[in-house]
C-alpha cells in the first residue's frame, strides 16, 4: 500500500489602510515616530469588540499618548502587535 502525506497550510492576512484618520506622532514606548489614531476613531479601522479593547488598554499592551487637543492616541504598531499575539494563541 502506498504512503499518503497530508500537508496543511494555514495563512493569515492583515490589511492596513492609511488614510485621513491616522497621523504620524512620537510613541514614547516604541521610542519612534509612527502612525497613530485617535481612540475615538479606532472603531473605524477595527472590528475589535469593546471588552478586548479595554483589556488591551488596561494591560498596557496598547501604547497611548495624548494629542495636542487632548484626545487619546493609539499607536498602530502596538495595535498590530496585539492582534498578532491574539492570533498566535
């Protein structure tokens, strides 16, 4: 009887669109300039549910800073890292 080998390939993709909802600003935790989005606009680019977002914010996994107008900004690099970590679990 012939041997059979089964190969399974799993892939993930993530599409990041940059538009008028993001701006470049300094992230002190990344120690670099990167794309930032206002916390209020996070729902526009993500389908994150509110409990998961709150968990990431409270854990410090999402890097936050404050804009000149007082609004909270989220570092998109840290958001991407959180998504990758969650997918790998």
